[in-house]
C-alpha cells in the first residue's frame, strides 16, 4: 500500500497543445524512468487537459517525441516514476477522496483510451469498516515472530529523521520487486516524508525490529480530508506497508496491519483505508481479510513500435 508524491527533477521535455479553445499539456521522461523487460519506457506525466481534441494532440506529440528518443512503450500518467504521482482514478465509487489520494476528472481516462492507450496495470483502495474485525491467522503469526525476537513499537517523533532512515532501509529492500520499481536516493525519500511530520500520529506508524534492526513497518495517518469537509476524522489511511523479503519475516505484514488497526481503534478511529494497492501486491491479499473495495485506478500504455 502506498501513495507517492516526492520532490523530483522535472521532465526531460514539457509539451502542450491548443486547439479550438481546448488545451492540454504534459511532461515527458525518458532518461530516468522505470524498466520493463523487453521495452524501453517513455513516461507521460504532469498531464492536464480541457478537452478530447487537445488530449489527442498532446498525446500524439508525446508519442512522436518519445519514439524519437528510442522508446518502445509510452506509459502514463506518471510523473517520471512510481515514487511520484501516477495512475488515473477509473472507478471512483461513492467514497469521497481521502488524504493524499490522487484525483482526476472522470473523462481523462476515456480520452486516453480513445487515443489508443490500454490498461497496463490496475490498483485498488479498500476500506475496513469495522476495526474490531481481526485476521484469525495473526495471533499465531505474532507468537512465532515474538519468539524469533521481533518486536513492534511506535515511531518516535523526537527522532523523526532517524526513524525515517530506518523506514527507508526497509523500503528499498521491500519494494525492489514491485512492478515498475525504480531506486530512490535516501535524500529524495526523506523529502517525501519529512513534510508529513506535523501530520504524523506516532501510534499509527509502527516499526518492527529484530535486535534493534528494522525488518518492517506500517505508515498510517489520519484522513485529514474528512476535516476539510467539516467531518469528524474517524478514519486512518494505511499509506505504506513494507516488510523485508525472506521467510524469516513471513506473516509480519499481517501482524503489522493488525497492530495498526488495534492502535487506531484505541485512539477512537472507526475505519481504515488501505490505499492504492497494485492488484497483485501482497498487501492486497492482506487487505482482503478486512476490507471492501472503494476505488479503482489504472496505469495506461501504448506501443510506439
């Protein structure tokens, strides 16, 4: 589970198209982009448009520019890589937008599809409406991991930068097998999370350690978007869940998620949104024990061959 929005270098090229009162613009990346076997990716992000004809114009130019750089597959929307803003909301559902969730006008995905773009990857967000509901497997997992020396503790806000460094170490180990993964330098990772310090409730950010060595974490924050709508904040957003790979940590993700739910319940929250999970991600399987789907998203692609 993760949502991403980090400071980053700009695109290799900015383009725009204007036609009969419509306008569209986008950024193109080709020098620092994710890898995909058998393809050289060109990435289209920072997209906005006021009409379908301008969208056609800007995407046609994007295809020409990326093909000229030797790219074989155009992918978007993505601001360079998956650490930054990417994906379209394709099935918005009835739930309002939550804190840190990307959004887009509902017509944008259709305009891209009209221009020949097909779905490359799909994602979901789910909500656990009852934090009293528990995964029956967790107690046995927790007992085994405690016996192996694993402890779970809340984040220390007084050492926030140091705690983020520990989270970073787990992240780069955990995410390297993720779809369209690209490495992220530590300073860029800190730049993503440091602005959230004032929003962090330390009881909702849990670190799992063995002999003081970080092996997993769950990063959750209150849904501050509810307050913006004048509502009581009764929901948390499980932003990221990560565990070091290997059999030694088997089941740790389920334990961390259960502990995050338990901590939220103790603080008076009633629901948990598990945010922006790739359909094949293990987090999606964990979430299925608790939650129902509230939103679907997609990343699109078009062959440039």
